[in-house]
């Protein structure tokens, strides 16, 4: 791990424990084991460190999804969700949402945004963008593809995505482990598919 990477890793750990406003550059330098002035060889400010964490975590998330052929952006291949049975669908959804709870970087990043969202408006906005708005946008894209493939009945894809993601967002917001919500997710997916699967003349 390079010094720059160690600074990001250490800062994320501290931010996730104390919140963004509760950590100084001096705190980060002390935890890394370098002089405070050395931090500025890599980052011009605490905000730059935070921005570096955001960039890394978004790139890390994208790498996870793309390595598993899961849609990360609108326009990605959504065929992985087409023509699958219930068990395979459950596995795909679990693979997607397990990341939010099991990945060490994402777990700390999510906690950082949650503990800092009321003191630091940027944290609140990033949390909403990444865990609510982006998820709904990508899911709407997937549901639109499933509607066009004739696998679910014709509805407004954005409304369907919001309905599907509502419980997921609540669990991301309030739960600590994937095991805590795994059974609830499976039940949610099964009921959702039953409600929306395409039937004759629909």
C-alpha cells in the first residue's frame, strides 16, 4: 500500500468512526505515522482527502459490479436478469446488495456518510446520490429491459424501481450486516416478482 493509499484508508477509518467534522488532518497524520506536513505532499486539504475517498469508493464499487457482469450504469447489459428462475434471481439480487454490507471499503464509506450527513451537507447529498438515486436509476433501466423483453407487465419503470428499492434503501440505512436482512430480501424479491410477472393480456 502506497503512502497515499494508506492516508485514504486511515482517513476513511477515522471518518467512519468520528464523522468528517470530528477528524483533523493532524489526526490522520498521527494515525498514519507521518508528519502533518507530509499529508500535504499528497493532498492539499482535508476536503481533498475526502474527495479522494469518494473517487476511490465509487471506482471500487464499479469494479465489483463489472467483474460480476452486474449493471452499474444505465446502458450496461441488463440481460443477466432475463430468463432466470427464482433461485437464480435471488442469487443475483443478493450478490448485488451483499456488497453494501460485506465490502470493507463500502461498509466504512457508508458509515462515514451516515454519521456525517447532518453535520456535513455534502455527505448527505453523496449518500442520497449513491444509495438511493443511482440505484433507482439503474434498476429502472433494468426493469425497462425486462418490460421490453415481455418478462414483467407494462408499468412505469421508474415507479417500479422506486417500489422495489424502497425496502432495500431502508435496510441499507438501518442495518449492519447482510445476514440480518437476507431472509427479508428473499421474501421481498419473491413477492415482487409474483406481483409484477407478466401474465396473458398484461
